[in-house]
């Protein structure tokens, strides 16, 4: 079997351990960041979404024009443009990129972040809207005849798009969430369902929930499963853990804000969990903090201290060790049904290069060995 590797890019230099530098849209840095992932052998890069950050579709268009192979996973929140327009936007981008686009759907994990763009729907209503949105999006990409729609959130007549995706039958859809509503909607529509990095047992439970939802929706095959981590590598186990604790000390010194998925005002953009002193609003962040409360270290290499230090702001759990240890840890997740691995570092550009040199080849070599009849 093969496993998809996804990285993540931003338009300026910043992370939880590095204050923002340069302009918000640094074209030279964006290009270096994207090409580092392409050269490292990543299949795709995720481009985040936030109420204060550059538009992801335009970032993707710029990157597509300056790379050859790299796939582009564009984060997108339903509700801010109508789905018929979104369908044409992404189909056009897919044509110009040579069929390299995928869309990552985020219904919204925090009311305050949604309201910055004028969305006052409650969480369950957001998922209900996403359900309609994705139904329309898929039909807009595939229906040969004009169609109309009369739903709770969307209504139109006689729609037909001249522009279709280059990919057939349509652009792949990724979907994030950890609530029952997310399982239901993602289980119905997603090609790949995205989770944050929890211990193996809890991840297996979530995979089973997604599969049940897909079966209830009448799907013959369940969606693929993506899991996200922040690998921290070292030449030895001791050096890896020394680096991990330096990162943790820096995060604690800087506070939880500061990621290239955040604006310069510290607002997390990819499903922000924080609600001031009230704790996380979204289920995914609460699950990460619950794992952290049970202990810092889990399974082969999972470390939750970084999630606890950031309030579980986005994908924030780490895998710590030598490249060999972390590769084995990633393969542990493949063994329970994970098909996509999203990894990004605390030194974002340098880590992407390092993953391509030291980590991705080990995982792919082991999978090739297994495919050839070798043991694990």
C-alpha cells in the first residue's frame, strides 16, 4: 500500500517558537517553502484558512504556477461564498494547476472566529449547512445537466458550470472534525477524513466512528483517514528529547500564539480552539487536552506536552525520537488504517527539508518492503 504525505505552508516565516518575520505575504519565502516540500517528496501541502490571513485559493494559484508536481490542499470554510461560486473557483484552479487541487473542508470550530467573517450560525447548524454545501459542490463538478436546489441554507435554479475540474470525476474532498456531527457529514461526503494526532487506541476509536457514519450513509467504501503530527527528530533519542524540551520551553515562554496557521494577532486559523478562560470549544482540542491530562508520553513516541502548552491549538501533538523511531511510530498509525500523514515542524522550512531527507524515505521503504512480501 501507499501512504500520502502532506505538509503545510504559509506565506511568511512564523511558528510557535519563531516570531513572525517579514511581510504577511512574502512571495519569495512562500515559494521557497513550497519548493522545499516538493523537493522533499511531499504529495501535497495544506494551505490554511483564517479570518485575517491571505486567501488560500490565490496562494495555491501562485504556488501552482511555480512548482511542477506538488499537490495543493486548500482549506475552505463553507458559508462565506455560495457553493456554486466555490465550485467554479476550485475547478478553474484545478485546470490551471494541471489537476493538482484538493479541498479541505472546515465547518468552523469556534464561534468567535466565525463571527469575524459574519457567520453567526451555531455549530450544529454549521454542519447542516456544510452537508448541503458539499452536496451542491459535488453535483456542480459532476452533473452534466443544469440543476436546481431548494434546501434550508441554499436555493437556486438552473445552474450549470462550463468549467469542470481537470480531475475526474471531481476534485478530492478532505474533511476535518471530531464531533458526532463531523463524523456524520464527513462520513457521507469526504474522500479523506482528517484527525489530529491522538494515542493509537483513541485514533482507532475515531476511525471506527467515521467508518460507521460512512456505512450509515450508504457508502460501499469508507473514506481514507488522515492523522496530523509535529515530528521532532534527533540523531539520537537523547538529542531528540533535548530538542523537544527546548521547543516546549520556548512555547511556554512565548505563550500559545504564534503559528503560520495564525494571524499576527495570535488567532488560530485552522479550527481555533481557544475561548479565553473557558477552555476549548471544539471537540478535537478537548480530546487532545484529555490525552495530555492522562500523561505526556503515549505509545511509541507520541508526546502531548506541546498540545497542553498551546491549549491544543490545531494539530499540536508531537512524535519525538530518531528518524527510525518516528518512522515506526507513523507506521503504527498506518497499521490501524491511516492512509494520509500530515506532518509539519516547529522550524517549518528546515523541518520540511529534514523530513524529506530522513523521515519520508524510511516510511516509504518499509511500505515498499511490505508490498514486496517482507514483514514489518
